[in-house]
C-alpha cells in the first residue's frame, strides 16, 4: 500500500471511530507511521484528507449498491454494517461536526447522498418496473438512511426492520 492509500485508510478508521474534530494531526501521523511533513505533502490539509476519506468511502459504498432489487439494497447494508461497523453515516456525522460550513466537505456529502438517492431510484425502477416510482424511491431512501442511523444502537436488527418495511412498500407498488 502506498503512503497516500495508507494515510487515507488510517484517517478513515480514526475519523470513523473518533470523529473529524477529535482526531488531531498528531494522532493521524502516529497511527499512519509518518511525519507531519509527509502527511501534509500527501494530504494537503485535514479538510483535504477528510474529502479523500469521503471519496474512498463513497467508492466502496457505491460498489455495495451494485444490486438489482430493493431487498438486495438492505442485504448490502447489512453486510456493510457487519464489515464496517455501525456508527451511523460517516458523511452525515462529518457534515454535523463541521456545521455544513466547510464547502469541500459539504460538497462531498451532498454528492454522495445524491448518488445514493439516484442509485436507489434506479434500483426501484428496475425492481418494480413501469418506469419506477419517485415517491417509493424517496421512501426507500428514508428507510435506508434511518436503518443506517439506528444500526448504531440496534445493530443489524435496524436494517432487518427497514428491509421488512421496504418489502411491504415494494409489494404494494407492484400491484
């Protein structure tokens, strides 16, 4: 793994576990095993590093959403929670920590959320046919986001409950 990849992976783990604000540059350099000079050379700034972390997280998360049914969306989320942990959405937590006032982070978060919404709408259209259903897609997004947040204290049970609710909504839409 090259220095930048190692730095991004280390930063993601620390930001996810401790938060963006609470993770200082000393902690990052120590965990990554690099000097502060090397960190700044490869990351530029803490905000730029967070944007790189969010980009990597987005890439991995969107790969999980390469599915063809609403049920599979929630199966993918269950797998994510098991593999990555259940601390809520790193994108929304980072946006909350920065108060939405850091433009680069806000842009990364909004782009990710738009991509997730778009992908879910595509899956809904494929799953129920007849051109999709925008209201249903929004409902599935809310269930998905809610399950992500509730998994922080309920684990995969939250995803299972959202999956069951989505199944009812999809069955109704197919009629």
